[in-house]
């Protein structure tokens, strides 16, 4: 009797957890399918090579927005990766207990700040003094979002590296900074790169912090101190416009954006897998 | 002729925890000195004081003198990094660097210290691997990952890695506790070979091992060095009743 009951519970719970697992993957699959359904027909070579056309003219693309997004993500990464990785290294190896606590707390709070706040901040410290919207301000706002993510994942990943590797390096008579940079950091590389990819994917899709920093631009980029187009901005602008043609372009833009993010993270993972010898 | 170590009035702390008290002993050159005692008696901390590794742990502190030849390793002007170049260390669990090949592991100490010439590195690596009795097993697979070797091979790889920087002293902290008897025998044999050129201090849980490989033995208990003497004397005619109780298996 009890045995039958146990078995029944087992079956029910198994199906329930399977259901929950499917339910949680369903949104991603649905979103992807919907994007492909709505956007695929508008994605063509022109989309990648041409500027947006004026209202009413068919065709055109988002080449400037794709390039703009890449430039601003690059700008943000140039700042956020070194700062985040070195900061994370410091947090993981820190000896003074107070300072790491402060940095960690700040990073966690920053992680929770709505992204539009970073936009306002960048607007105040860069856009107002420069008296113009610029790619620089956009990259800066994105870097602010990226730093705490990279910092915290780097710290976590370095903490996972057994202390004995560090001691082995020190035992060879290597200075601490070399042990950290050449032995500990590479041992945590896979996780750190994943963290960086997650951060890049996150900022690739950010719209709010770019609204009043990079602003958007319908032309090719004209310098880092000028307004610049970005995919999410363009998608936003096109999606709220009253033209069917623009709506189709917005769908295509979303599809391209999500594909670019997927490709970069896949590429990064493959690159790591090849360089780290099998365990 | 290798150098020995003489340790005078050594005390060590973790925070306010006094873990080593007034240790005095000498590690004879070109010999093997074994340190035995129950878990937590301070023997590992003791060897970690000898290459200034103890102070790496936050809150850890040392006082006293450790003389290598005539140099006091705890002299304020002495750099811990330089000390560790002269005094190598092998750890309890084999710990080859996971992202490096066999070759890179052995070359790590020199390469990261700035030696660039490939031919010179290759020579040192071969010599170190031969010294560690590992060369014949890995010479065709120097590019393979260090962690793909067996446990015993990994430990010999770690010994080779330590030997490559040509230390004068080799500290071994329970180097065989994670290995099977065959791998253990290989490492013991290796130690007898190595002591022709350098000085070895080994921490071990295994009293038979101490008896087999060492000329001198120290018995630690609760942070104190209870007895120190030739291995023969210490095991045959211990002076202290606590030593006798320990080596006859009546406690610990």
C-alpha cells in the first residue's frame, strides 16, 4: 500500500518537474521562433550593408546601427574588462577585510540599479559638459553596467581556483602578482570569459542608457564624439513608429541582435574549450 | 655540498592561536629529516615556516630565526620570494597547474621568472624530469596536459617543477598521502637519490616512511617539538614517554 503510494508520488513529481523544466525553456524557444517568423523575411544582405531609408522608401538596412552597437560594446569592454577582472582579482585575494567588503557591496548595489539611471548619470557627467550626445557617453554608460558584472563573476571564479595552485606558484619563488596573473587567472579563465560574455550580451540589448547618451543616428558613424546609432535604439525607434515597413525592420533588427549575441558567446566558448587541455 | 637549515626559537601563530612554540632543530645538509606527529600538531606549519609560506595565510605570524647557511631567512632585508627560490616545496595533494602542459609545468618557475630561451628551457625541463624519475614516462607526451597524468606521476611532475628552479632545500608536506603504495615507493626511492644533491625535510603521517627514508626525525605534539634525534634512536630508544606512546601506536 505504502509502496504503491510512493510510486504514484514519484511519477507525479517526475512529470511535474519535467513540466516545470519545459515551461522555463518555452519562453526562449517561443521568442526565437516568433523573431524568426516575423523578422527573417526582412533580413537580407541589404540589411547588413545599407543605411536606413527615409520614410516611405522601401528597403534599406541597419548597417550603421550594427556597427554602432559593436563600437559602443567595444568601448565599454575596453574599460570594463580590465577594471572588472583586475578588481575581481583584488577582491578574491584581498588581505584587508574592509575594503573588499565595500567594493563587493557597491558592486552588488550597482548590479541592481535600473539601467536608465546609468544613462542619466552618463548624461550628467559627459553629455552636458560636452554639449552633445556621443558614442563616448553611450560606451561609458554601458561600461558602468558591465563593470560590476565582470567584477563579481571574476571574483567568484577566482575563488573557485584551489588555493594550492597559488601556493605552488609562490613555492616556486614567483612574485605574487605573477602567480595571480599567470597561474590563478588562467585557471579561472573559462568562467571569467563566460562572465564577460554574459555582461556583453546584457549591454548589447540595453536601450535605456543609450537613449540620452548615444541618442541614435540615421547615418554612418561620424566620430566617437558624435551621436551614434545602436541596434536596440533603432529597434525601439522603428517599433514605435506608425509604419509597417519599419515594424518589419524592427523585427529583423531584434533577430539580428539576438543572433549576434548567440554567435559571440558560442565563439567564446569554443575558443576556450580549444585552449584548455582536457582534464 | 648542499646547505642545511638551523631553526632557532621559532614561534608561529594563526591570529591569536599559538601553533608552534620555541622550536629548535637542525636540518642536516644532504640528508632527509622527517617530521612526524598527529594531525594538528604543527608539523605542516613548521615546514611552511621554513620557506616563508606560513605568512601567506591572512593573520598568520612568525617569530624566530631560520638560518640557511649563514643567512637568516627572517631578516627584515630578506625577500620571501628569494627565499622560496632557494627552498622548494612539494604539497600534500599533487597540484600541477591545470592550464599547462607537462613541459610548461616544469618550465613554469623559470619561464615566469623571465627565462625565454627555448633550448635552455628544454634542457632544464629534461634534467628536472630525469631527476624526478618521470622523463621516460612522459618524454613523448610533453605537450599533454599535466593533470592528465596519474596521481603518482602528477606528484613526480610537481617534484620536477620544484627541482627545475634548482633549490638548495626541498620541503615535502606529506607528499605521498594521496598516493598508492607503488607510487609511494617510487617517491621514496627518488628522495634517496635527490639527497645526494640537496637537503630534504619531509612531513609524514606514516612512521614506516619516516623510518625508511630519513636519517633524522623530529616528533611534534601540540605545537611543540617533543623530541629530535637520529631516526634510529628516536624509533628504537625514544627518550620521551610521549614519543614512545606515539610510535608504538598508543595514541594519536
